[in-house]
C-alpha cells in the first residue's frame, strides 16, 4: 500500500504544464489570436497619447525585441506606468494581427513590467 501511495505522490508531483503560455488578452469573439513571439526582459520607453485614442504604447529599444509595426499596444498596462517617457523593463506575449485590421502598433500582453534602473 505504501508503494502505491508513493507512486501516486511522485506522479502527481512530477506532472508539469508543457502546454506553453496561456493567452489572457485579445481572445474576443471568434478571433482567438495566437501568440507569435514571447518577449523577455526587454527595455523600452512608454509613449503617451498614441494611436488617436489616448493609449500608451511601449517602444522597445532593440529591433530584435519588437514586432512588425515596431511598437507594442499593451492590453493590460497598469495605470502607474502610464507616464510619457518613463523607461521600463518588460516581458510579455506578442499576438498575431490580421490583414483586415488597421492597427498602429503590435498587440501585446504584459506578463511582467518594472521601472528601468536609471
């Protein structure tokens, strides 16, 4: 009986979630967008009042940490980071865009953000 309990315990503990990241944004209607890229520990600058609707965008410093349009439109930006020109370090998911959409920046979900060391 002890052996069965130990086997069950180790099977339960050793299970992992290898399904990859779970999207939290941009899953409206029937447009379940795929995550196309995962950004980790990128630095950038917050740009205020962009896209004609007062939104804030993330402007990454490195081109290899950006998407096709160059800037990110975060779906879940915390209000404390809505400061034009503030430098941040961030991680998150870059989502696919569809050809029929008119977007000013790449769709992005923040998984981690903090102020950059000045």
